[in-house]
């Protein structure tokens, strides 16, 4: 489908609109009721690694517009009377059945405590992060800023996860920074990188998936699986 240019619309806006209208994941998300095409990224990663199981408690960092929360709520069996999923974003997210949503910047000092309170003090089985800093167009700057968000998310995961739990986060192509990757390998049994099919090929994003959290006093052998 081609989109005709219109008065007041930039060429880049026209290209974005054309891409959206021709994106099969956008069409499928609208048809199936997902908040965004990003829901399929989590679905595809979960199909590969089996991260989400019924009854698990999940934290979603950078939850807007809510697609990952929807997937997590469905797969865990989370309900309004027994919410198992908590999402946080500085952008307001429309309510999702079975999900506790906090409108707050995850980088605020009191955000971790509020997330744990929303979980009723229970340790989560899975910490998700699809956070990315607003892009500047400068690859190195964007990579470093998003890596920082991933580092903060990983530190939170190590502080709160249940032993055996998992961490999934967005990074930019170029891989995970050495210090962060070393920290993940020290604390998790297996660390993998993945670019799911739903992630656009031209996008620099990919995901780091760390499974088998060793617990707060993590020691022992390190396994890697960069599939």
C-alpha cells in the first residue's frame, strides 16, 4: 500500500505511515487485540526459551503501551483479583486486566520499592525490560544510553529475582557491554542474545536473555548460549 504525500506531513512521516500500513505484525496485532506489534517479540522469544509459565510473577519495566504486559498476563493467568504482573512507565498506560500499572520513571529512587510493594512483597520470577532511551541519531550515544537502562534493569533483577528466575532486556546491536555481560554471566546460568523475527531487520535492537538466576550469593560455573 502506497501513501500519498499530504500538506503538512513530512516525507519521514509518510514513510512511517506507509511502513505501518504494510507491516503484517501491525495488522496482526490490531486483529488479535494486542496493544502493539512489540507483543509478538515477547511471544516469539518465549516460544524459544519458555520464559513465562502459569502462576509466575512478572515485572515489566518500560511497559508502555502495554503489549508485553498483555502477553505476560495471559500466559501467567493473572487476574484482577490475583494480579501477577506489574508494569511501570513514565508514560500513562491504559488499564489492562490482571496488571498493576505504575505511572512512574523506573529511574526514580523509590521505583524499586513501589514495584515490590505492588507485587505484595513477593519475589518476581521474571523481569522484562523493553526500555530504550529516545534516539538521537548518533549510534554510539544511543547505544550507551540504552545500555545504561539495561544495566539499571539488570541490577534491579539481581536484587529482587527469585532463584531460578530470568531477565530479558533490550540492547542495541553491537551486543551487550562487557561489564554488563560479565555481571549477567556471574549471576545467571545461561546468557543468550536473540533478535526475534518480529524485530524489524533494519532495527539495531536485539535482546539479551539471562536464565537460571543463581541467587543473591551467585557463584559457580558460567554457561553461555549465544544462539
